[in-house]
DNA sequence: CCTTCTGATTGAGCAATGTCAAAACCGCTC
DNA sequence: GAGCGGTTTTGACATTGCTCAATCAGAAGG
C-alpha cells in the first residue's frame, strides 16, 4: 500500500546535537524540500517541533486519494504517535529545521515534567485546531474553505506589505485542494473569483496579498449570503 | 451566538464522590439524554471519561450549520480544553455515566503522573482518530462515508446477533449527517442503497444488522470502483 | 383507537463541484 | 531565447449530493 522501503531518518535528515545543555536529549534537525521526515506506520521514536520552514502532513488511500492533514509551521509539533507509530506521512515544502525529542523521554512517566506538559499542551492545541478543520471540511463551501484557509494563514504567517498583508504559499494548488477536500481546478477557480472581486491580489502564483481582510473573514464564516 | 445562558454543571449533572479512594479527586457523574455536559467556550475545569452511554460533541456556526465532531463512547475521553475552554458543545444521547477529573490535577506539573500520562495517551489517541476522520470528510463519497461509519461502530460497539453483527444507533439521521458532512436525505438514501444491496438490514430505524461485513469494509475503503 | 408530532423516506429538479481536455504560464536547461 | 516539464488556469460537460416538498412510519398521549 504505502511506500514500504522506509528510508531511515539518517538518509534525509542531519541531526545536530543541540548546544542547549539544560535539556539533555534535545537536538536540532534540518530537512530539505521534498524529503520525508517520516512515513505513515513508521515506528514513532521522535517527536518534532518546527523551528523554521513548513512541513506537509498527508495520508493517502490505496487508490491514491490524498488528504493533507495539516501544514506544519514554526511552533507546531508534529509526529504525535499512536500505538507507537506515526499516522501520517510528513515531508518538507521548504528547507525546515526542527527540534527533536525522544518519545520515550516525553511519554514515560519519568521524563522531564516540564517537557511532558509542553507535549500535552501541544496535543491539546492540535485537537482544538483539528476541530476547527472538521467544520471546514464538513460544512463549508469551496469559497468559504479557501477564505478560511487564507485567513488562518494570514494571522499565522502573514507579513505586512504596505497597508496590506502578504502571504507566501509554499504549497501547490493541489496541496491546498487536498487540505480543503477540493480539486486543484476548484482551488484555481476560487482564487480567480476572490481576485476578481478584489478581495485578494495574486502577486505571484505563490504569493497572495490580502486586500480586504474583513470581507475575507466574512466569507470564511459564511457571511456571503 | 451560542446559548449564552450557560447552565451550571449542577443543573444537568449529578456528581457522586467516587468510592475509589486511591485517586483522591475522582468522581462519577450521570447525565440524562438531551442534557448538556458543557457548551463551547465554557471554562474547561473538568475532563470526563465515558463509563457508559453515548455523548455527542458538536460545533455550530452562526448561521446554524452544525458539525458533529465525535460521538463519545465508553472509554473515550471528552472535554479536552484549549486555552482553558471547551471547544465543542457536549450533550448526551442516552443516559450516560462519566468519570470526572479536575483539569488542574491533570494538566499541572504536580498532578498524579499516572493520570497525567493517561490524559496524554487519550489525547494522542484522539488525534489519531481525528486524522482518520479527516480523510473521510475530505475525500470519501457518501456511501464510503456511511460504510466507514458503520464499520467503525461495528468494531467498537457491535453486538453479535446470530452469525451477524448488530449495531445500535442512538443518534438520529441528522446526527449522522452532521458527523459525515452530508444531509439527512443523503444519509437516508444511502442507508436504503446499502439495504437494497443486502449489505445491511435495518431492523428498527435505530438498529442496523451488518450482513456482509467484508463488502461493507470494501466500500468503506473505496473498493466499489 | 385516533390524533399528533417528530423523524425517516422518497421524489424531482437544481446547484455546486468534479472530470476531462486544452491552453497558458513559469522556471529550467541548453 | 528556444524548448521542455510541470503547474496553473480556463472551458465544457457530467455527476454527486443538496434543496424543496410530499409522504410515510412510529412513539406518545388523549
């Protein structure tokens, strides 16, 4: 089903012992675009915190249908295990650096309680975010989905550009489609629709400027009736 | 937007100090059908483990669109907080008993590490389950969604009935629809379709018998091409 | 037993989104 | 700067699932 020749972490990733001596086992990793950090069903020995860059977490059905579970931005924790295994594939969209934690340190009762608590908080944040995503996947129209996506990204990683906010999109239209449960064609058409109504401008294919954030948010929440 | 006259827990729920003295603060609660355990944005002081019964976790948009986030069956943990608040409404479909934990005990670093770890495990299990649900919401057809739903329920709470498996459905068609991102009409039509192809039998509206579990699973995973 | 109410089913038509195909665009390499 | 491969955009058409509406079924109460 899935790629079975699981690459060892070492193939793709450079592990650098961290300078920080306060937390003994912490280390830093860098990963190049397109390279996998882990695959579904790999034993989940390591848990990662994104320090810089963007990750893509995906699941794939036997017939090739794909769902992008999440994009991992700085501050996000990825690699939550279940039954000791990863439950998504994970690769990098851009050069990405990560902090690494050994699962055994975090999950066992004897580990650093501070770290322990951080993992729990991250998991709870993750659950909350996923619940938002449910509403989006299950109940929103294509334009509401895309508007929601851009609104969230804007708040999270938007950069001021004059009086507007600019967003870099390191993922393809197909990635966005698989994240929102749509097709690339629908994503493309919906971008065009938002552009024509002057709510966004598309500078480059991968660079969006939000011209009317209020209107965008209104659409995201279904206020376009 | 949401019901603002938040009922205090005491209105709906009877808290009984637990007999188990080993875990000081644990208590048991019972809740009647239709009664709310908590509402979205309530301060999340308590975390619950379902002991018996079924809960429904929902989120509602301003315009009334609803997403059922999950059904809480025995063994499930509900009430994961984020920023100290609940992020869904939660009510009971049938009489339900729950074990109660104070959040402060679980989340702070000083709480019982054993319990602490159980909460983390529950959160990780939750994340894993939600990831499955993403694929379902984003990428499956209506019949695949319903087949997946019945397959999961069958494994989780199916009861043998002769050589077949019977499933009780304490939720309405509308609940199933809002769980799967469909409408009641589509759910109804899809049930009919599965019944006519002899894969399930509908004994009572709320009681389904799985006649061909293999076929059902095949449909659930997209094997109906 | 009859009425009533709510939820479930079925039908007909429609709208949103998917599919298939072609064209345009962008970044590379030669 | 011409050619190439992959991505994006656009168009025409098909299909899935939704909307609106009618009917049906089952539970509760008089």
